[in-house]
């Protein structure tokens, strides 16, 4: 039997277990805080989007759900965390993405970097074995990232075609012109807010969670998520079709007011309830969570390196990437196209060139054909004055609205083509291209990658966003392609 002295000095089992966890939590906070300080702009951006844009309200619930997923199966409490240098690679990747985000002004890269950095901090502080047992909860954090907006034009195009087909099938005569649907009750637009991205993103998050909690096989989970996404898309088409039918039947007295929103919530709520009921009915055996077997010693140096990496990244941005070039020079070259004569502008339209240092409008004609150019020039690409950004676009969404998105091909490649229409029904076709450091780009992504590569090396050059418009006609595509080819040949 142990004597009283031995009993008094022996540490309790709770103390032996809790001490490593306290150390790991302190390490996690020490590693995470410098990362969040560096990522503060990106964290603030995500929070503004979650609370300010209804499309991403669902992301508010991601952190509480992830915390619940970690806590609900507490098998890991019997393991001891150990600092792991492997997480340094993940943190380095996160900081690399953050540097690329700062250099390219691609905000979503910075948002992804935040989540990646959190995962790296978890691995460094608790070890990769514990992180593996929390893998789904950590991966679920990526639903915090506001992504998917680039899918909207495709959803608008597919949705408008599907809704028009549904309406014609039930006897509501509907003519489709891009995103615009014309019925006996007037014209309806498959707007960005009605494209179904809200349904799609929220359903992706919820169906992924439900599948994880309900199915034991990855194949069953994947099939469930895919089915849920398809149902979400079709449900949005049905909602849009029903709104238009109500408007037609009531001569626009019903369907365009508050009931428009209410109907969306009814469809969405029904979809979510259906997903949960279906998954609960067919769920298999619960997943077995194995207690992590941690035998490796803790790496005390890993947290120290983890704290220093954000400092290095921050200094690199401050010294190399941020700030204007030594001698910013706006190189605005005269825009011309051989064989085309300069004329006065004939189209009551001007593209949006947010933040441009200088804007020029040109008009050209040849053999009765006309083309009009808006050129926004930038001394160098920087925040609030990006050569390619949301605020740099063909339509303002008020006087001119986009009714279709596609591509136009010329000798120099495929360029973004949009059909715009104003309130009077006048249509124009607009091609978008970019010029940077003497080269033309047809893709905003390609341009941003080139700008990022230059900025990471400390180089900054002038550039321009160029929008070329022609009146919509049977031959407008050919006119636009010919003008682009002539203009780019002249500058090469």
C-alpha cells in the first residue's frame, strides 16, 4: 500500500492528461494569432461578405458546425497532442497563396489562405494524427470562403433556357433572348440573384454535412451530394417558372413582390428538409473514429518557425509588392485599326473602368460598319485600381444590362463576348480584352497571373482594359472579329 507521502506527491491521471492539452492550446493560439494578424484584411473581407451578401449568409454557421464536429466524438481526448513540424509546410503554402493574392488582387486566394493557415496551425500545435481525426471538420472550414460567383453567367444561361422550356411545355408561350424571357405579361430577366447560386452553395454545404453524418461509405456520400446539387438547380428552375406563371395568370399582380422571395424560401426550406429526411432514412452504420496513436515526440522548434513565417511574408509584401513603382508612367498608346476611319461616337454607351488613371473613347467606321472602344488606362495595377476587376466591366447594370455571355474568335484568340441591352431594347455586342506591358490578354485570369508574377519579383508595368462594342446585327460577330484582328495586328 502506498504511504501518505507517495499519495500526496503522485500526479493525478487528469493532470497528466490535461497538461499536454493546455500546452497544445497555448501553442495553437501563439501560432494562430500572427497568422490572423497578417490575414486580417482577408478575415475582415470574409466577415463583411457573410453578413452583407445574402448569397453567403450560410457561411456564418461554418465555424460553429466545425467546432461541433470536433467535439461530438471525443475519442481523441485519450491521446496526447504533440507539436508537428509537418504543419509548417501547410502554413508556408497558406502564406504563399496570401502573397499571390496580394500580388494579383485575387481576393479569393487570400480567403483560401486563411483557412489553409488555420489547418496548418492545428497540425503544428496538435500533430498530424489528431488533425487527421478532425479531417472532415477542418475541411468543412473551406465553406467559409465566398466562392462560386464566376458560375453565375453559366447558371443564368442554362437556367433561362430551362425555364423557357418549362413555360412553353405548360402552355405559356415564351420567347428567349439570352437571359431575357418574353411572355404575354411582359419581359422577365434571369438575373444574377435568381440564377440559383444561393441554392447551389447552401445545398453543397448542407448536403456535405448531412452525408458525413449519415453515410459510412464515401461513394454513397458523393452520390448524395451530387443528387442534392442537381435537385437544388432544378428546384430553382421550378421556382422561377412558377413565379412567371403567377405573373402571367394575374397580369403581373402576383409574383413580382414579396411573394417572389417567400416562394424562394419555401422551395429552399422544402429542399433542406427533404435532404435531411432522405439521408436519415437511408443512413448506414455510424463511422468508427479510431483513437489517434501518437508515439512521436513533440517538436518544440516547429511553433517558433511557424511564428516567424508570417513576419517574413508581411515584410516581403511591404518591401517588394506594396507601393507604387519608382517612376510610375502612364503609357497610353493611341488606339487604331488599319482600314477603319476615326469618327464621332455613335453608341450611347461607355464601359465601366473603375479606378482607371485615364479613360479614352474612340469610334471607327468602315463600309457602313461601326465600332466603338472604351479604353481605361492604368499606370500600374494596384488595389482599387485593378486592370481586371469586378468594377471594370462592359455593363453598368442600370442603363445597360448583360443578357448573354459567350466567346468571340479572331486570329488572335478567343475573347469574352457579352450582349448588352438598354431599357429601350437597343442591343450591342461587347468584346473585352486587356493590354499589359505591350501584350494583349483575352483572359482576366491569365492577365492576373502575369501581373502577380511580375509583382512578386518587384516589377510593375502599365496596362489597359479595352472594351470594343458594335451594334447588334446579323453580321455583328464578323464585324467585331474583323475589327479586333485589325486593331491587334496594328499594335504588334
